[in-house]
């Protein structure tokens, strides 16, 4: 579970880094 959570956080970080659209960010934040 920790690994999965860590991976999710990484994705969000990458999205934020490339300044994804609010819709995209919302989808990944889910």
C-alpha cells in the first residue's frame, strides 16, 4: 500500500511540474 501511495504522489508531482490542466490534475488527484 505504501508503495502505491508513494507512486500516486510521484504522479501528482510530475503533473504539477508540467503544469497540467485543472481537469487533468483533478483526475490524477483522485
